[in-house]
């Protein structure tokens, strides 16, 4: 094996010298010190105390290390980003247990919630270049109240690895994108990360009836710029229903984009799943999709619908089948770069009483709770039809800061909500959400 050439060694030394020179320059500017400098107001050089020179040396070293780290991260193709989120929700029913019934992450009633601090380290794989260029991966770490319910690789009630996967783009055709590990699910329009949803609160379609993340292997292939297909073989899924069994499932999503303004996604989830306590569980079949329309440069409309059925999993259905289905519509309109409004309306049916009212009033996570639940037991299962309307006013004073004021009204044909200490069929809330992206 040949060693580096003379020219390569010279270039390497020049880069290191350039880094040191650049670091010294910035440190000098930041510190305001140049050792012996010429001051127009003085007769000669101005003496700088030794303590300031020592401080200058430390600043030069720190700046040099920071610049070198930046160069290394860029050469490796690494990106570091994330967000901080906190919220307050006022429940006008004033439930005595201080829980917003049938909510997913916005569960705290009349109190502040430190939702999440998310940190992401990512290397994006490329479809061309060397074998190293085709290699990528992601590590997504969460800390905060939401992390417990997301259900990734839980470290504690307040810490969680939501996504951890390796990625490689196989040089087949346009490139077959393979991901191995834990990734966000293909199923559904909404996602776990709050900043990437139009509304602060999550829909029931997402929160109660769809998986959050999946663990296994997934392949994605883009046939052209209009059509792509993703297929995953899953050993484990995380969703609103706790699952300690590793049953194999498959998920798939077909994306069709005939133009930049129209996107259609069709998805499915298929496999064995555990049922309610006292049932054997059975085959889950979930099929659905969503249509996204960019009406103008400022307005978009989305509609999503799906149907799901799981055999031998309900304790109240005469045939034992657990069925849930729904439809949701979204309207997104940006009045200016700073101000926008997002409206969502949905209808959700849980005919088998399988997906709703599964939570308890224990400190964590308090999600999917109905009237009648205790700290150790959930409310009795009940078949119900839910609908809600959510209006969110968004204000972004600058690119990295998002604030949202949201009013939501929930309604059920059963007494699953709570006013004070009594049952109710409705629930109005007002939330203030603040997100800082970095």
C-alpha cells in the first residue's frame, strides 16, 4: 500500500495552518485583544496584561477545536438538529383528575407540559458516489413528558430513542434505499414530531389507530419522480396500545405524485396482533391513504381515511372482531410568512371498543384515558363514535420559533369525557404551544 504523496501531505498541513490562522483571527475579534497593538490615541504600543494574553490563548484553542469539529462533521456528512417544545392546555370542563380525556400527548389539564427536547444526529445516504457515500443512518433521542408514550427504546419515563437505524442505498436502478432498525411508521398522514404537523394536538386517526414507529427492515424504491414504493418487514411496532409481543407484520406505502401540487399515498399494515385481555388476538388488516392538494402557494388541503379490523380481539363485539375506522380533513392556509391558520375535522369510530379508553390516571403517561379510569385500571371498554374540530392559529416571529394557539372541541356518543367529577359527552380545550427549532 502506497503512503500519502508529498502534495497530499502539503495540502493537509496547509489545511491545519489555515484552521489555526482562521481560529486565531476569530478569537482576536471576539476578545478584542491583539497583544501589542497600535492605538491612535496613544504614543506607542499598548501593553496587554498577561492574564488577558492567557485568556486569548484559551480562546484561540477553543475556536480552533470548534472549527476543526465543523470541518470533520462536514467531511463525514453529519447533521445535528432538533427542537424544544413546551405547552399549556386549559380544559374548560375542569376535570378533577386534571387529565384531558382521550388525548395522546396533550394530556395535562390546566397545567404546563414540558413536551419534548429532541436531538437528532443524521448522516444522509446518497444514491451515487462511493460505497461510503451510500451509507447513512439516524439516531433520534427524546427527553420529556411525551417520550414515554412514543414508545421507542424507552430508557425511562422521560427518555427515549425514537429512531435508531442504519441506511444503505443499493446501486440497483435508481437506487434501492434500505433501512434497518427502528423508524417512523409508513402508515398515516400525521407524524410523531409535533413541528411537522399542522396542529398541536394529534388526531384520533393517528394517536389511537395507527403505529408511531416500527422496528425491522424497510426498502424504498423510486421508479421515477412520480411513483415510489416502500415495503417493510416488522418485528415490533409502537402504538397507543402497549405491546410486549414480537409478532411479524408487514407495512407498505405507495406514493403517487402526478404533479408538484398533488400527492396520493396508499398504505397498509398486515399481521398478527395481541387482542384485549381475555382474547387470543388475531390478524390485523389496516388499509387506507391520504390525498394532499396544494391549492395555491399559500393553501393546502388534505383528506385521510382508513379501515382497520383485527380478528378475535374485542371483548364487547358479538363476533369478537375489533374494528376501527375514520376520516379526517385538513385545511392549511398561510396568510403571511409569519401568520397561518390550520383547521382539522375528523370522525372516528371504535366499534369494538378496542382502541379507545385504554389509559389509566397514573402519573405517566395519562394518554387515552376515559371517565371511570383509575391509577391501576382503565375505563370499561365501550363502542363509540367520536368527532372533533380543531382550529390552530400559528405565528412564527422568525424561522426557528413557532407558536400555536389552538382551540379544540371533542364530542362522543358515549359519556367518556369528564366535567369536574362527573361524566360528559364533550370536551373543549384551549392550548398554547411553543416550539424552538435548531
